C-alpha cells in the first residue's frame, strides 16, 4: 500500500518521504547522497533538480533504481521558461 502511495508522488516528495521512512534527517540524507544539506533541501523543495550523478547517488543511498524515484516527465517547481527537468541534464 505504501509503495503505491509513494509511486504516485512527485520526485521531490518521494525523496522526502523515503528519507523520513529511513529515519534520516536532511544532513544524514545529504551525506549518504554525497551532497550537502542545503542542496538536499533544495531537492526536497523541488527548487533544484539533481544532475544524473546525484540522481544515481540518491537512488543508491535509498537502495532503489533511478526510475523508482525520477521519471522523464519530472518538472522542477519554480523553473522559469517552462523547461522540463529532462532538458536540464542535456546541458
């Protein structure tokens, strides 16, 4: 049941829920995802979209596949010009 609920969440809410389920605070999650707390916070808020290397680190930290968290249709909240998140990684 929980798996179905989490599956329907946007990527940034997924990492927040999964972090909470693991009992980690943002600093712990950031360390396990090979970043710093401020960047992790930006991800959880949907204000920044992780680059591919970061998405791999996030998935590995949580023992999941990248596709379980992120999808091609992900959109970053608050990004101007209507860019899709998938367009950002092509830079």
